[in-house]
């Protein structure tokens, strides 16, 4: 395991200096799941939520979250993001309680000196929170599950892909 670099020799928190790192193309993909009643998902898909087009609003919220990640997570660097893409998958099977899933994938890209994993994770989480917020009046029992990094590319450490061996 790599050494943690967000602490000084004296044990104080610090933002890592990335000035000597090369600028490379970096990409990260994060995902998360929102479990809900089947009727809730059907209403989202049919555009029958009173607050508006749920997934479009969640897309915008996710992009905003990726752009504002350093405002939320203290040691994150401000990065010139070149792209944020949000994709939803509503084809997952129901769980034992009968809840269906809406899965989000957030892909974030930049050319920079540090990775965009945190931006992708923030985008995925905020997309799901936005869907929750817009649908909570009809389904307070929704639950967010398994926000996780799926893959990252670029930088000194190269590529990383989630595999079956990695604990979910």
C-alpha cells in the first residue's frame, strides 16, 4: 500500500504539492445505486414526478458536484475538468425486499497533475441524492448503496479497474 501523503512530517494535514507531477490525461468512473419501490422508478421513467425531469436535474447536479469537489473535500485540488458524463442503468433486478435499482455511472476527465477520482465519486453521490430529493415525497424508504470507484486511468499509477476480487 502507498504511503499517505496528506500529512506533513509533523503529522499535520496538508494539501499535497503536485507541482512536479506531469500533466497527463486522467479519467475516473464512479458508480452508485439508489434502491426504490418499482412504482417510483416507473414514475421517474414516465416523467411523472411533480418536481420535474428527475434525471435531467440529477445530471446538472452531478456536473456541478464534480466542479465543486474541492469546496467539499478539503485536500482536493481545483482541477480544470474537461468533461463530466452521467449515465443511468435501470435494468438491475429487484432485491429481496422487492426494491428496484437505479444505478448511476459518473465519468470525469481532465488533463492535470492529479486524478479525478473524488470528482467522479462526488458526481455519482450527488446525482443519487438529487433523485432522492426529487422523489422523497412519494418514497421516503429509498436507500443509497455502494458509491464506489469503478476505474481510473492516467497519472504515475496508471490504470486501475474494479475486479471481482476487490471487495464491493
